[in-house]
C-alpha cells in the first residue's frame, strides 16, 4: 500500500502549472548538458512524460510489482530498500536531484521489481514510460543513448557500493559515504544511514564523531 500522496501534471497539458513547467525545463537542461539530448528529441517524448509531485514516504515502485516507467528526480530525495522475510528494511541506495530513479533491471528484463523506491522528502519528479518496442525507443537514438548511459552510471554506482560492503570496515564505509554524499548527511535520518552502511544505529551514533576526528 502506498503511503503519502502523489499528484500528476502530464506533458504539455501541464502548461498552466508553473511547477510542472519548471520541472520539465530543469530536466531538459540537465539531459541536454550531460547527454547532448536535442530539442527535437525532447519534444518527441514530451507528450508521454508526467510531472509527479509526491509527499514524503510515497512508494513510487514497490517490490514484487511489475514496473512500466522510471523517473527523473527534479527535487527531493528518495531511497531504494529491500525488505527481508521477517520485515526488516535494508537500504540499498539514496538518490537526490538530477538522477534517474527506479528499477532499470526490472524494466529491461520485464520482471517484478526486487526493491521498493520511496520518497524521503516531498519530491518533484518526471515519470517516463519505458517500452523497448515502442515507437520512440525504436526511432530515437538519442533517447536510447540516454537510457543506456543511465544504466551504465547505475551499474558503476552499484559496483562501487558492492566493493565498499565487501572490502571496507564500518569506519571506512562511513567515511566513504560522507565523502561521496556530503549533501545527504543532514537530509537522511541516522537510522537510514546505519541501514545503508550495514551497522546498527547505536553503533553509528557511538562511533561516527570518533571516526571523523581520526581522519
């Protein structure tokens, strides 16, 4: 069951909504600068996009469900997390502004999502439908490139995360987190950071200042 509220303004129909216009403008500027997306290719996909305004604790994608779209995060913070059979949550990743979020592997393989994507703050996102056999994805090499590059960047991030979990101590994992995501520290509750690092909240509270002072 999704918690929080979610509202949408879709593509060009949202022209009267200044927040939606701003969200779409931010997304295009980022994709143009990072991936060279042209205005023509942007306009081709624009009618299919939906600007989404979500409250905190809104589940954008749920574990066990098929997904048909992914998101560009314009404003806010989200987390990816797994749930064990006994109900324990384990944080996989955090993403803030100017990131693609969602289970790309579930889209590619057309299988249920293995984790849940949940907002941690009020968020503004742009939802993009994904159908590899659809006209846009077949015709537009630029959108194919954007999607492929996003997959590659997520792969790199996941590989680095795996290496940290398998090779670094708790202290090293925390210091790496601070280095990699300095702007996340004050936005993420400590118990969520502890879950991401694979330590208890008590241990993190006890040692984090000591770890920082020793660097």
